[in-house]
């Protein structure tokens, strides 16, 4: 009742977004479907009470402009973020992470406009680090890349709804994905930072240890990696390379990045040998370098591949900064995951992951 009274007396002056009136006997969930405001799943109707409750998750003013959302470059205010957060099912305490994710997505090197218009599979992948992930209950453990955790599911969903509802990035219109992927609903998880010897992704990307951050990656997935027999870091690295080399196509090189989501049991093999993040990432990069003769277009009757002029080179699958390792997953199972990146990274300086600090003030 308190929220209803607050909405009655504060809503008219505090909230600026256009209100849509529906009939007394209309189902608001069905209205959202009919008007195209849904990603195909039911959304929570954004009433004044729910919107005001969501805005309490941030101290930023409702009218503050976060940025312009492509493809229409429509102005997105904090209030519009809150509306879509309500629709996605977020809690108010998720707002700082969602705002950081939007700011990261709008950096030019993230190339959000190209990402949502590509015919490829990819969309935004969100990785959260720091105390905020624990505070809002994000999952970095069992089933971290799956269903069942509200924060993981709804933060990623809210970002995609904002692209759709504010920016106009709808499938079949600006979104031209040939097939898409389930990750275009949501792909958001926290990194496992339980081992103090491990350098978190946030620190590896230039932030202080203990900072709360959101890292955005242009990717999709999940591709399973299974190795239940390798027991040395060298053998496990060579095994990972077999799967990494197949991303997109075994003969496509230096056109995509990738995230390796390292499970606890696979990580233990590296940890016990004294390998840290930097050494793992470098070893994976070196293990995916192959002779150009194996990759030439037309060889064995396969059209895809590199020009014949590169046949005598040793060719890396990735640029030397093209792999990121993230720890996550349940304690049992010698299974890890690969999140392949968007095949648009030939000029790596023009397409990069982006990390933003989560501001909780």
C-alpha cells in the first residue's frame, strides 16, 4: 500500500516516460506481447510502483542519460533502464550492474550496432567480478551458465530488452542473425574468485583487486569441452587447443576471440603445477598455432581457408590477446566451456571486450 500511495503522489512528477493505457479487461502481459515489447517470453508489466521500486536500486536521477542505444540511436535514460529491468524480472539491487553493462556496451570498440545487426550468432556476454556479484547473489558455481539464478538470468535479459525496446534492435529488422543463439536471451554470470591465488578477470583488465566490474564480450555459446584423462597442464592445454581451433571453422584464423570458462577440476590441474592466468592464456595461444599448409583454402576439396600465399607461415588461430580465461562452475566434473566470439575481429583494435566499474553510489 505504501508503494501504491507513493506512486499516486510521486509518479506524475518523478516519472517522465510515456504511459500506455490499456483496457480494464486487457491482460497486461498479453499487451506486451502484442506490442512487441517481449523477447518471446512473458515480461513483468512495468507499473509505476514497480518502476519506482527499481529506481531505488541506484542514486542516479531517472532523467540521467546513459547513452544512445543503436540501431536507432535512441536516448536511454536511467528511467528507461529501470522500466526494462522491471520487464526482465530484475531486483532493484541489480541496477548498478545493469547500468555498468550498458555503459560498456555503448563504448565504440564494443561495436554494439554491428553486433546486433550481424548475420552471425553472437550477442553480448556479461561477466561480473567483485563484491557486487556476491552481494546480489550471482552464480559462479554449479550451473553458472545455465538456468536457475535470478540475477544471472535477468541482468543479461534486461540488456537485450533495452537493445530491443529502446534501440529498436528486433529480429528480422535490424537484427539479421541467420540462426541466432539462446544466449541472445541472456548470457550473464559471475567469475569464481574463491581462490586468492587466482587473478580475477577484473584485475587482469586493469582494475584494482576487489573492484566490482562488468566485462562485456561479443560472443555466444556454450560449446562443451570434455577431457577426463589429461593430468598435466601441457596435455590439458593441447587438448583445449583441439576445440579452440574448431571455432567457426578449423581453417578460419585471427577473426574471433574466445573465452575459456575453466571448471574447478580442470583449474586444479593448472593450479597444482603452479600455472597462473597469464601462463594459461599464453600457453593456449601458442598451442593453437598451426602450419599454414594445413589451413589453405581449397585443400582436400574444402573451400574455406587462408590464402595460398600464407602456406609457409606458422599461423595463430587467435590474435595474441584473443583469449580470456574465466573460472566458474561446480566442483565435480572434468568439463569446461568455450564461449566463441563474433567472427568480425580481423582488426582487433576496432573490436574489443570492454570492462566498466560497477558504481554502487
